[in-house]
C-alpha cells in the first residue's frame, strides 16, 4: 500500500527537524523510510516537499523540487 501524502510529509519534516537548521537531506532518505521499492515514490515525495516549509536546492541554488531534474537537497526554511 502506497504511503499517503500526510505520511510522506511527516517523514520529511521529521528528517528535516532531526538534521536541524542549516543541514539538508536527500528526498530519497524519506522515500527509503516509506517503501522498500522507493524509486517510484520519488515524484510524490518531491511534490509533497513543495507544499512544506522546506527549501529545495541543487548545487547550492534554490530550485522547485517538482521541476528540478537530478539530485536535490531539502532543508528547513529559515524563519
């Protein structure tokens, strides 16, 4: 059974909070916690990440997590 958006959001935020401000995570870390066959889950993880108070970067530049191709990093949005 596929995880819900709420479950994905919870895992993403738990990972981001555990890392703390100034630290980032790969969205695949969340996908791997949610499914053994995690690769097909990646587009949904990125879609959910876009709705959360997270910042997506690629090579240090801000990107849209749903439109970026290749690896991205997610971190807590600075207040």
